[in-house]
């Protein structure tokens, strides 16, 4: 089953995507990661897979738009990163720690979105209305990532 939980923040959204199929699941921690424009953030994603050959994916969903593929990482092989994300978005699959964190460098306002970590088979979409709230503090745009 799939549980999508939106978490409100000042600037960025990240929904928790959990897919349970016996031993297969993906877990993203709750809570805020706050950084100023130009800084870097890392979004954690832990996984368990009963398969010996699995695939992990990161997606970005902005507003009411469909999720957009960012990158994939494979246990066997390297995976790929979509052209528009190669410069600032990166991830390394660590089978020992069962993690595939997404690092976003040089944060931009356009990074405000919902981010999904997914384990193959991939399910996309959301059941809630999403809002992107932009906020300034001391003339610095803050990016909150859940």
C-alpha cells in the first residue's frame, strides 16, 4: 500500500512516500531542513528491498504539475540523471547503509517542490492539494524541505 503524507512548511514541501510490499519499503524522515538560497541540502531516503537487483528513483513535483523524474540509481550499474538536474542534483546509492540521499547544491527558488523517493516498482501521484508558500526573512529566501 502507499501512504502519502504532506507536511506543511514555509517554503518547500516534501511528502513522505512509503511503499510497503512485504520487505520492500522506502522511508523518508519527517521534519524540516532549512537552508538559504545558494546553500546545499541533503534529503535522506532509507530503503529495504527483498530483491537482489533493485532501482531507486527521485522525483520532483511542483504545484499541481505531475512528478518529474530527477534521477535513478541501481544496485547493479550506475543509473542516470535527467539533463536539467545534472549540475546541482546528485545521489549515491549505498547498499550497506540502505540509503540513497538526494543532494541539492546551490539552492534556487525553483527548487521549491515536493520530492519523492521511490523504490521500483514506482508509483507516482498525490491525493492532496499541494501548496508552495514563499517566505522571506531578512530579505533572504529560506527553503524548507521536509
